[in-house]
């Protein structure tokens, strides 16, 4: 079955530390890839997306993600996190030809000031 | 992008009762979805709400338990019927256009506790 794995469930970092959150998916065909963020008390917001072209995509608030097709991965990165990045991060894919998200289980990030 | 108003934001309900959640969008949208987010778990798609016809349910979800209406392109309701404590969860409305290439917009969710 198609699935999305986020191996880090909880991450705690100090401000200015670098961040990398892993995301792997299991699907043999073409997919569109997304990262969503949910800040405390707020709704899910799109952070960035990839569907073709340059596999390194840049999103809002200094986040970026790299699609590595051979590894079925779409890891999220940020060179220097801020306290305001404390949130839950969800990776999601939409297999080409469908319209339904498959979500990962999410990663709770806590940034210590 | 569309703005979603989802009501209620939270509720505590007695087992055996039903709760209807509303999702109102400020513009016409093609796709509307209902998700469940159980504690510590990912978002799970319950169904796609189809305008003017029966919703399309995902495996494990049935119309008798989660009846959905979508009378027009800006409004949908999800009812959680005959509730049990296992239904305690966050229920989310999501909207977007075909294939979701630009991503979907999510409501703020309804936190349901069944006692």
C-alpha cells in the first residue's frame, strides 16, 4: 500500500541549529510532494511543494526540501531554526493521476530559545 | 487561496449522540474533503464531498457513520453519528482544485471529545 514515513516523531533543537526532517514515500510512479506546517493553535499551512523541475525547492520562512527520486525521499531542511518554527510538520504526497493526499505521521519540532 | 470557516471548533459530546460539523468556504471550490486526525496519528481521509451527489468514502469509513452533505460549491457538513469514545479526534475540512497541484487549504479543525 502507498504510504509516507516520517521517521522523526519528535525533534528538539536550540535556536540557530540546522534542521533536517526526513520523509520517505512508497509509490513506484510519479508523485507530487508537499510539506505542511501546523503552528500551535493554527490550521495546516502549505510550506512548499514539488511536482517537476529543479528537485531543490524553496518554500516560505527559509525552508527548503530536496526531492531525491532514487531514494523516494523529500527531506525538509532549514539552515538555522528560530523559536517561531516550533510546530508540527507533515509530509504528504499525491500520486499522479489522483487527487488524494497521503500524509505522513508528522514531526513535532520544538525549538528552544 | 480560499478561506475556510469550520464550526464548531470544539465540542464534548455524550456517547450515542451525533454531531454535525460545518465547513463554509469564502469562494467556490471544486474539491472538498473531510479528514480525521487522531491523537499521535496522521491525517486520514474520510471522504470526498461531492456537490449534489453522495460522498466518496475511503476504506474503513461508511456513510451510516459519517454522513456528508454538500449542497453547493462553498458548503459541506460532516456528521459523526452514534458516537463512541473512539471517535474522539480532530476533524478537518479541506478544499482545493483538481489534482491539488497548488496544495489544498485546511480548516482549523473541530476537536471532538466523546465521553
